[in-house]
C-alpha cells in the first residue's frame, strides 16, 4: 500500500512535466492533486523547484577559447585522418607569420573592396587574366588541347558515378560537382597535376559536335596564390555570386563559383544553354 | 531550378567537417552546461566538452543522417565520461528508490511550513547557491535533474541517455526535486 502511494506521488512530477501519456492516469493524478493535501504539497514542491531552476540557473555560454580550441582540434583531426585541403584559415595557424599574414590579407581585402566598388556585372575580366598559372588561361589551353585531340582523356565514360570514382581513385582532395548539361552527355574526364596537387576536368559532348569542358578547383587553392591564380577582383566578383561570361569566336567561356568550387566552363555550344545551366545556380 | 547532380566526393573531408560543425555546434552550449553542472568545475567541463567533440568527430561516420544529433552527442559525452572522467560517471543505475527514500528521510525537515512553498521566499537564492545544491545531490538524482530541468530533455530522452525505464526517470526526478527543495528550504529557514 505504501509502495502504491509512493508511486502515485511520483506522478506529480510527470503531471507537471506533461509526461503522463495515459489519459486515465492523467485524470486521476489531477484529481489527487486537488483532493489530497499531501499530494498537493508534493506537487507544489515539484513546481516550485522546477520554476526556481528555470529562473535562477544561468545558462553559460561555452567559453570562446574552448570553442575555438575545439574547432581547431577538429580541423587538426581531419588533417591526420586523411588528405587535406588548403583551407584559407590554415594560413592563420602558422605562428611564424600568422600575424603579418593576417595584416596583409586584411589590407588586401580592404583594397579589393575599395577597388571593386565601381565594378559592374558587365565587366570583362578575361583581359586581365594572364600567366601560365592563371586558371582562365589554363582552362583555355586545356580546351584547345582537347579540341585539337592533343590531350588524352583518361577515362571515357558517360556515367557520372564512374567519373566520380575516377576522381576518388586519383585522390582529388575536394568535392566534385557534376552538372547535367541539356543535350550533352559526359564523354570523359581527366586530372591535371600542379605541384603535386590534382585537379578535376570533365568533358561533355552533344550530338551536333558540341563540346563543353568543365575545370573546377576548390576556391582555397586560389587563396594560396601559388600555382593557380585569378586576379583578385575576379575572385571577388565570383565570390559575390556573379557569373562571368565571355563569348569569342563561337566559343563561350563561363566562370561561376558553385559551392566552394570555382568552375571554369568553355564550350562551343549554345551560350544561352550554358548560362541557364550554370548562372541561375 | 537547375538539374544539378550535386554530389560528391572525391575526398570528403571538407564536406564532412562542415557537416559535422553545422550539425553539432548548436548543441555545444547544452553539452557545456551539462558538464558544468555535473562537475561544478569549469576546467573539468572544458575538458569533457573537448573530449566529447573530438570523439564525436571521430565517430561522425556512424551518426546516421536524420538521427537525433543532440541525443547522440550526449551519448558521446557519457561515453567520454566513462572512459576518461570516471569519478563523474559513477554507475548510478544500481541505486534503487529505497536508497533514495532513505537519503531523503535523513535530510528532510520534520515539518514543512506551508509558507515555504511560496515562491517569494526564494527570491534571494542565486545561481551559485542553487548550483551548489544541485551539485551535492546523489549522482543518479543529479543527472536526471540537470537533464530535465536545465537542459530540457524529455523523459524519453533521459531514459535513452541513462538507459533505464521512463518510470525510473519519473521517480528519480520526483525525488531529486524533493531533496533539492529540502536543501533550499533549510537554507531559507536558516536565513529566517
């Protein structure tokens, strides 16, 4: 009997917390609170303590240092467990020149912002892209080599899954995007190697000899500013979500940032189709 | 909408890292508060939190998309406590309600003056006094009380965390609040 009474008293906690799912027990508990003084006191104690905790206990914010340390530990862990990608933030982790580098970057960003204030979306960036390390130039060169059949397509397939597996096997260190292009299918893919880093290239073709070539890199490679470059104002333009399209001699060159990838697309196909496919992203 | 077949993943580290952060960082404060109230020590809470996140990241592949991330993280915290902070993870499952009852009888006041059931009598109680009282609770009561009344877990979630039936959770929470009331009652009574 005592045991039963004790169990029923416990229901005052569940009643308060709206955790009684059985309607019958719920009603009986409610009735008990109204009619049984001891039970009512128990309920008031439960209510009082719960309210005091909710009112008085201050929820602490995780100390910023601890949060920062955790984020750093996580990043560190990913480095030891597998291939790394050159995160922008890694620059700040090198203590020997982190402060100086940070200052330079802040200054550079300020300059970029000031210099791009007057840039309009119609600006043609192609004239500013020069040098063999420039992604725009590289994309043009690769496209020409493909059309002249001077470049070996390393895998010939129309299956995107096979292309992805190919890139995985070749240890590409960033996520790959494989868009579908209307009236064209994937025909193959290859990788390039710059200073030991591998980069992904996909080739599409259509029934009427259209050919589209997609070269994509993780944007972080551009920040390291070593073996792949674009001019700062162009990076900034893409970073703002803009799409750059240049049409020249029936050949369209398009640049667009998708996710964290900078995509260079060159095609002899319909510019409108290409624009709709990539720029409305 | 573009027919983008987004996908994938040659080397998935960056994506996984971002997914992990996006999914788990919102629960960081809850985990920290739980560890803090459980241990009463900021340093210990910091260490537990770090260990929880490092372990969670290691085992992130085992977390099924769509599964309750909060509950999963708290289980990782529990696992981390068991492995590295044993003194904060005494197995309280064995403590039955009889023991709790005996503990309560030892400390409860002989008679509860009804005026002490009024909320106004506790205006002067501050966070640190209440936290200290919570900290002094028996481990099994403390865990349930923190999870329910500070972190906001449902009985089902607490049941999953402690791995005992919901009925036991109800009983422990009931007793935890009564014991805590006794402590703050005695404190208020002493203050007059």
